[in-house]
């Protein structure tokens, strides 16, 4: 099974976060980190991004 690689604009659309927020979450260790897909290109695992989104949904139960 081939894994889908998401580029930053795709991650922004999927999460609804701005680029700066994504990088802030990564710095804090609260967001999946990208991997190199080329000399000057990074990508994120679609599975990891989807899992992060699901974990955020699970956290919302007690926070209102």
C-alpha cells in the first residue's frame, strides 16, 4: 500500500491551521514533523496528519 505524501499547502487545508501555527506546534512537539522528499522539498505523511486530527477531536470532549 502506497502512502500519500502531503505538502505544506495540503496540510494547511486539512488542518485549518496557518503555516506559523503548524511550525509552532512542531517546535513544541505537538505536531507530526515533515520528512525530506527532495533537495528542497518536505512532505508529511497523510496517515500522521489524519491521526493528529483525530487526536484533536478526541481531546475536545472535555474542553468547552
